[in-house]
């Protein structure tokens, strides 16, 4: 999830427990091409935060707008590579 500029702020590198709470399920949604649930989860995370709401909602909007480009299972099935 290195593409998320706020991922380190939500869970600093030294706070592995916090990172493990939210990162694997969100990454799994992205890897599975489940963009609508990913966007919904990002919006939930934004509602739970106090200082990063704008940044997280910006990312949610990015994924919503570019959902058709993020069909990673389809890309992989064609033998193409995805980052991450």
C-alpha cells in the first residue's frame, strides 16, 4: 500500500499492531479488485480519524474514479504485472 500517502500517518512504521489492524484487509480488497468495498472501507476509516479525513477521502475518491483501471485479478489473468 505504498501508494497511499497517508498510510504511514495512520500507522507509523513502529506501530505494527495498528498497521496490522487496517492494512491487510484494505490491501486484500485492492488485490482482489474489490474497489467498491475498498472505497467504502476508506470512507469508514476517514470517519474514524480526526486529522486525516481530507487525505483519506481524496484517496477514496481516486479509487472510485479509477475503479476500471484497478481490475488487478483481470490484469494478472492476462499475465501482466501489477505493482505491490
